[in-house]
C-alpha cells in the first residue's frame, strides 16, 4: 500500500513557527520549556540566562553547563545568546513512544556554586508519521450462510503520532455486501469492524475486494490503506471459542529465553478442516512480534528475546483463533514483566577536584556525584556512602545528587593523599552495589617550623683551637614537603664583649656545621652561648632557634706571672730589707704570683733557685714567703742576691723567676751607705743659668717683682715635694690589673705588707722596700679583694720617707 511522504520543508517551518513557545513554571522549582519535534539543530528552546537572572556572557564565568544521565545529549547551551538550543534532531516517537506528555528532564549545573536547577522540556508532537497497518493485505474467508449483521473485526491501523496527529478515522471502500462500523473502546483505540450487510452468494461472487483506509487528524492529513480480500466458502457454522476472554501472566524479567510463558486454547465443534484451529497474533505491536513467539498449532507463547522491565512493564497482545473454514475468535493476553534487581546503581562523577591545599576549611567541595538505578521500587532506591575513617562526608542534594565535602581540616603530614571509594547500593534482594574511586592529593602548606633534635646543645672545646675548625654540628627536621622542608641554618646576631658574633663563629647554611673563626682563650672566654636559627624555604618562612652552649677547656698556656716583688724599669733588681737582729723564720718578703690558667694548671709552687749565701734563706713551697733559715751573722754579707722560681702544675709545667736583693741593715741611712747611694753635685751650667735668669729678672723687674718670684719659687718647691711623695705612695698601683680572681687581693695584701719608695736624687737606681711589723703568711680575704682601693702608706712610714729624702739631698 502507498505511504504518504514526510511533510515538506515549508510545512515544517510553518509548524515550527506556530508551535515554538517557552513555558517557564515555578512548580517545585523546575524550569519548563517546550519544543516541537524534528526541529533543526540549534533551534531555540528557551533563554537559560534570562531565567537564571544572568547575562549571556556570565554563563561561562559561572561554569554553567548541562548534566544529564542515561541518554544522549539532546540539548546544548549557546554561550553567546545564553539560550538553550537543540543539539540535533529530536524524534518524539523514538523518545517517548505513545507517552503523553513527552518530557525530557535534565539539570543545569552552576559549577562555581555547585547548584543544580532542574529543567523539564516537553517535546511537542508534529504530524510526521503516516497511519499504517501491520499487514498489507488481509485475506478473509466467509461462509456463504453467514447471516447479515455479522461483524468481522478488522486490523487496527497504527500511527506513532499522538493527539490530533494520531489515527482519527477509518473508511471502507463501497461494497453492496459490507459496510464499516467503528467501535470506540472504553480504554483502547477505535476498533474498526466490517459488518455483513447482505447475504453472500459464493456462486455469484466468490471473492470480494475491499480497501480499508486509516486517516489521522493532522494538517495535511496522512492516511494508510489495507487491502481486504474476502473469500466466500461453503458452510461452516461454528467459529472457534477461547476458554478465556483474557489471559494474564506475570513473568520476571530475567526469565530464560524459550521459556513457555502461557498457552491459549480455543476449540471448534466442527469436524474436519472446519474444526482445526490455528493461532496467530492479531493487532500487536512490532515489539511484541520481536520478543514473543506463538505456536500456531498449540497456542503456546514463548519469549525469543530477553525481557526488560525498564523497557516495557506490560506487553498487551491479541491472539486470533481461526478454523479451517475461516471462522475466527480473538482473546486478549497481557504479559506483565516483574522487575528483578538486575541493574546495579550507576555512579557518575560530574565535577571533581584532584588536589586541595591542606589548609582548606571544612566543608570544601571535592566532587559532585550522581547516582541512578534503572530498577523500580526498592530495587531502584539507592544509598551512597564512603568509608568512615576518612576526613570527608557526603551531603545529599536533589535528584539523587550528592556532593563530597571535607569534614575537617586536612593534614598533609598525616596523609599526603586520599583514595576515596564511593559505594552506591540499592535496596534490592540481593542488593547490588557499584563503586567509584576518587584520588585526591593534599598539597603541602608551610605550617611546620623546623625542629631541632635537642632542646639545647653543650659543646666542650679546648682553648687555642685552630682557626676554621669544625666544633659542632646541629640538625633540624621539617615535617613539610619539598621547598617547605628545605632547611637552612644561620647564627642569630649577637655580640661577645662588644664584638659581633660573626667574628668568632660561622655556620654552614646547608649542613648546620659550626666553625670557629679564631682560637679561644680560656682566660678570656670560659663559656659562650650562641643561638642557631633553622629556617625553611616556605612562604612565609618559618624558623626555630636552639641554644648552643660552648665551654672552653683550659690548657696550660700561661706561665705564672709574678706580681711582687716588682722589678724596676731600668733593669736593676729590687731591694728588700732585713734587720741584723732577725731571728730564724723572720719574714723577709713574700713572692706573690698568679697564673691565668685554672685548676691544676694554676696551682703554683715556689722554690729558691739561687742564693748568694745558701742556707741563709728559705722559700715556702706553697706560700712563696721568703724567711730567714738561721740567724744573721756578722760574717754574712750585707747584700744577699736571691732568685726564686715559680712553677705551675700543668702538663708540661711552665715557670717564671724573679731576682731581688736583700739588704741587711737596721736603718735607711745605713742601707744607703751600704748601697753606695750619694747625692750628685749640681751642674755648673745649671748654676750659671740660674744666675743669668736672676740677673735678667732683676734688670727687667723691680724689687716687688723679685719678691713675688721668690714667693713663687717657695710655692713650687713645696708642690714638688708633695708630688714626689704622692708618686712614691702610688708606685704599687702601676701593677697591671688582672681579670682573674685574686689579683685585687694581692694588691690589698701589698697594702698591708709593704710600701715602695723610689728615691730620686737625680737617679732612679735606688729601690727600697720597707717591711711593716705585721706578718702575713697568705693572701687576704676575698672581701678585701673586692674593695679595689688605692694603696696608701701609713703616716709613720711617710715621716720616715721624708727624713730619708732630706738625708739624701744633704
């Protein structure tokens, strides 16, 4: 039969212009549009930008895109206009079959906000399908005794369109024996029936040819035809009869192929060929013929293709029983497909972040996840979960969408990455599940400062260490990664006795090895403290400090220093005084020495190295006191030369010596006579010069001025005498000060022990020591050492000194 062609281009365009409309509803928050089927690619559907309150140019900025599942992409977004357009040709019949309305649902994702907007587009049917019959020609056999009014059901025409475009009417070609009546079913489509109008006469017309035309209500009208051939046979007055008017059977969708689903049974009381019944499908959909097989002799219905609940839940069909004479009967069969949990949930990851910094706050969105199960009922209800030991959680959104967010702050040092397993499980029996995996890397943030292996370090180094020697090494670890864990070392700026620390130490910035830049002297530095800073290379940089305590170990590098007696600067020896009446054990003097070292290196011992009269004097081993070993005799020389050695206990030991003269006398003039000290006569040149000056002053000045000059000379002489005494009493203060404990005590001891007088009658060669009547075996207490007072002579001694001075001048 002839099939009307598709509409022409201009009719399609006209229909598009008439049918295209935008329907935007606020029902349940959905945005709804409608578009006719068969429109060209890129046809306008609706303005997404306008309905979202955005400008077209903002679609790309917000990352707006379409997310859908389970089917090919039917629509797309036009970024220039902000419109929703068709992505290709849409066939409503292929998409929705006979369902009305035909709705396509998807979601618009605003990616930067992770928001979803449900979209619903209704596909409007157009008249693009022609009504068709399953058969091109129908052959009927009718007994010639068939009574008028007999109704013969005719095959139904099928039009894939819906609404007014679907099949609307039937027409039967003119024939004197038959006319057409259309029965309107309560639930089903129109049922055409051919009614016998007048008795048949096989002898007159053995065959009748008719044409059944099915027309739709579209514009233009499309129609299809069925050729009907009616053969008039001899009498057969009993048609087949089914045992049931309707057959129902329910089978699971996973039933094996070739399974006997149902058996229909029709009987005919006629005999012979008139009672032999055959079965066939009548007015069934193509999908039924494709999936089911009917045994024409037994009436058994089997499945020849797998059944799918998700495709069809019910398969309606009509079975026709016909005897050998052409009489027929029909029965309805409904095959209900039961859902079986044969579809595991589908997990789709729409948007995912593969790397996040460890300092991202809780609630950071990692991924957008969609879950869908094609099964129905509990078999299609799904739950989504992740392992509980992860710092993440799932938040339920609309339409089985979830978003994966951080539950707490991530820590790269605890875990540098996470493999997240997302499990979707349905509620079927047995339940089916699907897993999806997301690998997430945690980017390092510089949140950990370097940490030293110890809270502080102590280092012991010998003094006089070589320059540039490595004295210690520190090590710090940083728990961060890459540059954030790259540690460099430096010394914290400081000063040592006013000198920058960098003058004494340096550190290797990469290894943390500390070097000394100059040797250390225990007598100058006994302990030092410096701070080492470890700084990473992150941004911002983090650092930590550690204290390094250096203790200098003493070495025997200082020889004893003799503080008393002090040798004159002109190279002569000092003179000590001993009376002739001195008894054995009389304290003549005391050799005072100190050692800048410490400990055993500073222990001193004294011994008499040389004496002009052996056995006359002895030296205390530990005190350094020089005493008479026996009484002085007349035969003993008045001048005794002694050399005393002072030695420490270091390894190797170091020593120093001092030489002095002991004068044996009872008074100072006697000492001077013994020593050969005499005054020198005045230089004649000096007298002449004085005379010249006096004469010159007398000539120039008057008597009054001469009196003033005389008075001035008297004042100068008095001042000169007092200055001489002051210089004499302060002689011992020229001893160099020491930084070691005990030196000031020695000064104090000298104050109480003896006083030094230099008699300078045109000569500094005389150096006299006057002992006091009090004797001391050891140094004075530390308290007196701390007073640090200048030495002063008692008044009696000053008087003796003035008398001696006058005698010398005489």
